[in-house]
């Protein structure tokens, strides 16, 4: 029997998502990002955002954005290669290159766009990509756009990478790229970048890392995973985002002058989409200045993370394999995770459930994102709510 409408299949799929507990309900914020939020009309403790350092509403970033609007207006009104490159864009790229300790940097509209723009200009249909099996969706999509052959290696496993390269690399592949997340966003574990570098170097592969959750978190003063491992000058491409620890929005690719020059010539999001807006760029500049001046916010983030994770484990919660401020609370099936999230929200804590397809079936969780903005009282308030809901639902 034919469908009643052209979009009946969409209605059916949405009904299936609701029935299986996988339908995502998007809540609405009515306040600035911070340790507490006004969500759907309720004041709740914020355990959801990637605002690692509390910069999303920092007075210096707000002031920088306002002053830039007064001077430059709001938007660039063109792509960078035509009439959209402003002094602020070049200043931000110079500062990011200095912060990362590389020759050059180029900014994109988002971290997602940075991956979509970068991977397809480094490899093409005659080449091969070796990708960690748990890499972010933006890496996966960038690999698809490249048309290169893509082979996955076991998560965080340099020896399996070595095996896959040995069994697959042929003279027909002109170029090869090894690509990995730095910090894996769902589990909070860190790529063994030093060991991956050794394998990539042995096999003459380009090495690329997406440091979205490492910038502002790992390394000296939040300089990221390359700094964390002391691999300056050895990692070919460092991709990052300005929407997490930096508290604003945008993406960045850092590396050699040659790679950045090539991206300016060929990266499609750079060539065919307007640049970051004026207030965003100005706010990012202020964020870099703050990180260069002091490591205090990064230290506070880690103190909060260590305390919260230790206390949650003491209560009997499974926090997975995380070694970063990302704290997954493993709950198993999606309906259970969604119920846990709803009960927490009723108790004044905002921590969203994450299930399939973001994580595998049977590994649904709440992902607690901690921030330097949280006080010890905030953390204790959250711990109390988790203990209450966990006991009521039989999780602990």
C-alpha cells in the first residue's frame, strides 16, 4: 500500500524514535551561559555546555565584542577571498599561531567546517585515510568528501594502526593521512598522540589531530594536545574549535605555512562561505589574551573535574574511561538515561541524555561537562541530586 503522503516515512521514523526513547527534545535557554542557566523557564545547574573555562559570558569577551561592533560593524558580508577578510581575522590567526606554537593558522566558521575544509584538500580519490573508529562526525564527513579510501583502526590503538597500514598501503596510494580526535568527546579519553606520531612517521603519513576538546584543557595554559605531548613541529595539522573552551564560535587549523596557504587556495568552506562575524573574532582574541596571561582558569577546571569525578565514583556511579573533565555517567539503555535526565531536571540539574546514534546502542549515558565557572557548592549541589536520582532509579 502506498504511503498517504510523500513524507509519511518521516512521520513513521519520528514515531519510532519516540517509541524507542531516542527522540531528542531540545530545551531552550533564556540566560547567558554560566554555571547556572534559565532553561525552559527554570533555573538549573548547568552540567551540559562545553564552556570549559567559563568564558562564554566573560566580561572581557563581552566588552571586546561590543567595542569591535562599534568599530567594524557586525558582519564581513563576503567570503574571505573576495572582500570579507578583515584586520581582526588576520590578527586572530596570528595570535592563534603564536598560542599553538606553529608557523601559521587559518580560521573557519566552525570546527565542523574546519574538518570539512581540511581533509578533502590533503587527500583525494587516489589516496588513503586511517581514522580512529570513534572519530567525530565532522572527521567522518570530511573523509567522505575527500573520496579517499578510508580504513578504521581500533580505538586509541597504535599497534592496530600499524597493522592496518602494513596490510593496506600500496604504491597506488599517492598520499596517506592518519587522523584522530585528541580528546574523544563522548568518553573523555585522550588519543595516544605520541605513539600515533611514531607510526605515522615510520610510514610517511600525514598526521592530523582534531583538538576540539583539548584546547583550553590540555597542555600548558590550555595550549592543547600537541603541547601536552611535546610534539611541536611533528604533528602536521592541528584542527580546533573556538566554541568550547574559548566560549565563542569558529574553527581553526594550525600547522605549517605551506599547509595554511594551501587551505586558503582550496578549502571550500573558506572559499565559498562568509567568514566569522566581527564580534565573534574580537571575543576570540580576548579569550586568547586571557589564556596567555594566566593558567588559573585551566587549573580550576581540572580541580573541579578531579573532585566531581572522585565523588561520583565514591557514590557508585560508572564514569567510564575518562581522563579529562568530560565525565560520562554510564547508564546503558537510552530510555533509562532519558528518565535519569528528566528526574535530574526536576531536581534542578541540567544534564542531557546521550544515546544512539551519537553513542552505540547499550551505551547511553549522561555526559557531565564541568567548568571552571562551577563553585564547590555547585558541584556538591549536583552530587546531591545525582545521589538522590541514582538511588531512586536503582542505579546506585
